[in-house]
């Protein structure tokens, strides 16, 4: 979690909004002001705010008027967007600032020379969420996607105007291991002048170490040893405050606090280790999805989600299938959840694996994701893709390129991707941890749990024999259930079938000493494209879309919270489940 002590104007609230289905707005200079408009709330997806916008996919325009105090005149104004889906172009007072492609990472523009100080200003944003096979993630139309979640459009994460002086902290990279070693790299933006001051503060505000260094270059690198720190873990998610300031003489130029945790993640001897000890992941796949607000999940809902996950006994989740909001990840740090941070590369096909331009775009998106979240103690692993059709040599080469790119950006965390091809997947050998999605007994062996669990068992054994030195994580398994539908004996879509499906799989998983964990698909129901096999929602959630528990939630609370020995049934020491 990063806090900037800088002047900031919050631009969330009611904006003006206008659809542009014929894409005429730019030629007609709507960036100088919308000719007519309706109201829309930011942050939130546009789709459910008006029934007539529900299935709209294409170009839409936003406008917001705001006042900038004159006392900020000598500072640099930055327009910051934490998330816009999918392509954005930004103007301030008619001046074009820039564009961005990608719906799940933040971006900002320098608005110097465009902002009018002491006056009203106009911010106009053109958003294009047209879905094509070249998008990340790809698809062809609103109801023909290569991914199984709704293609929401709009400005759905916070927007604000931030002010810095002419020398400022542009980037901060922190590596803090469980033994107290601290590696800090600061990138200085603007003029290279002044002095950097570092402090490490305990959770109760006691200074534990300090360092000062003159700024001589754009990058300032400091290594130190912090004594007496407690390792961050799910049981004790202690966060320390790394305070970084820039001074010029007696003047404070910039000030950033980064909340960090001291912990080490590694793969060794076929095990996933946290702070030198085997860790077992038990949790969920999740989606950022909520009624009306769409891809924006309000803070109160997120806090309830984290409390629900804690009450079930979970310790981890995967950001399926894109990097989550800053607030979402801040709470993971605070609550002590182990997070697999996943890139929005879902459902890739051979056409993508052969496309050099697509590979470069994928690398750019992943780099934005890593840079935004690499200082978080909660992030223990990166996932570079979900369910690619990676049964070809081209696929292996593509995944290997992504692996090497992430390894260069951040060598401190293991890398994976989620496979639905299992033993037929040619890219499994590339990554550090093998992740498998298993749905036997749902998408195959319909209604026959015994046959489904048997095939899942055989699949795990086969993959383990192929890659005996790699930890295996089951990243998805689950069954749909319509809330309130009951059946005896259990039948598909009933709450009883979902609960029995999960119990049967978990019983089998407990016999696999090579497993490093499993994640149920999924935490809560979420909106999907319309199709013949979805009832508007994906109903594999343990909770409904509005967080009402199904029978499976109570079953999993017993499974996840059951008191067990510190020894795995097959002898793997792994701490408390």
C-alpha cells in the first residue's frame, strides 16, 4: 500500500456521459465539450447504470468539470486513472494528453501547460471498449468472448488530479526478505537535485532505521539490514512503513510512504516456501464484479468479502483473470492473504502465439501489472495467463517469452499459468509452479461425481510423474449451483451437488503430498456473456452475487477451518491448514 503526501483533487462522482456508436465524436471535436449528455457515476462500469447501456460495446465519452486552486500554479499536475476499460484517450481543456490500452492497470498523464489554475477546467475522456481478437483479453463480440466474464466498459476505478514539485519520486521498488534485508530503489522524476531521506517505522510508529543520500542520478539504490522485524505471514500480516522523502535544503519536496512486509517466497525441493517453510494455499478464484457498479467493487463490499473469506478459513486467492484494484490489493496486504497476481491474458489461441505484435503488447501489460504491485507482501506468485490453448510449440515459446520477461522484471517470486490442457500442455515445463484447472464431473462426466473425481485423480498423478520436481496447485475446481435449488440425491445445479462436488474433490486432494494447495472456483457468482450454458451469471460461487451463502459455503467452512495436525496426511510438513 502506497500513500503519497501530495495535493490531490478527487474527480470521482457524477460525470457527463454520451454514447458514440457511430464514432463521430473525435471528428466533431467532442473533446472540446460534449454537445449533449446524460449522467454517469465514476468509478463504475457504464453497463448497469442505465438499462439501455447494458449490452453497449463501442465508443463513449465522459466529461468532468473541476476547479484547480491558484496556489498549485508552480506544481506539475498529473491526471491519474486507476482503471479504464478498454482504450482511453484523454483531453484537458481541449488539449490532447495521451492514450492508453488495457483495462486493468493504472496510467497517468502530465497535464502541465493544459491546466488552468484558479479557473474551471474540463476533462474529457473517450473510451472504446470494442472487443476484438487483438484485445487483452481477446474476443469477437459482447457475447462471443474468449473469456468467461462480462465485458464491462468505462471508467471503473478512481480518477484524480495529483500535484508534484519539479523534483519528485517517480517510482519506488522495494524487496524486503524475512531476515530483515531491505533493498530499495528510487527513481527520481523531473530535476535531479536534493537529498533522499529513508526511514523504516514499526507498526506503532517507532523509528527502526534511517538513511540519507544525496541525489546524483535518476536512480538511487540503498541496501540495509533492519533488525528486529517480524516476518509477514497470513497468521501475522505485520506491515512496516517505509518513509521516503526528498529534501532541498530546508524544504520538503516530496513524501511517499510504502507499507511493506518482510517475507520470502521461493520454490525448493518441489515445495512452495514462505519464509523458509512449506505453505499450503487454500482459497478461491475471485472476480471483481458487483451489481450495478460492474467491475468496480465498493470498499464496503471488499471488506465484507475479506471477512467472509477469513471466516471460511481461507488464506489465499488468485486475481482471476486480471490484476485487481489498488484497494483490493491493499486489503490483501492488511488481512494477510497470499495472492497469485494474474495478467489479463485469458483464452489465448495459436493466432496470438504467432503474432509478434501481440506478444509485445502482452509484455507491456504484464510490465504495468508488475510495476504497480511488486512491492506488496501479499503477492507471492505471478500468473502470466489463464487457460491458453498451449498444446503447440508456438504456445510454449510464447509462454517462455512472458516467463523470461517477468523474471527480468522481478526475480523474487515464482511464476505460473493456469492450464486446462493438463498433460497435453507443452508449456507446463516452463514455469516454476504447475497450476491446473479441473472440472471433471461438471463439464464432463455430467452428474457422475465418482467418475469425475477418478479422472481428476489420474490427471494429477500423470502430471506429477511428468514434472516430479515442481509443486502442483489446483487453481480451479467447482460446480454451479442455483441459490435455492435443492435435490436429493444431489443433481447438477442443486446446492447439494455443488457441496458434494467440492467435498469429494478435497477428500481426494488430501491424499496428494505433491499438492501445494487448491482454490475453489469461485468465491461469488458473477455476470457473464449470454449463452446457452450460462443463466446470465456464472453460478459456481459459494456465495451469490450479493454475497448470500449457499450450502457449499457452510461445507467449505468446515473443510477449511477443520483443526488438523501440522503434518500433511502424506508426511509434508506445512504449518496449520
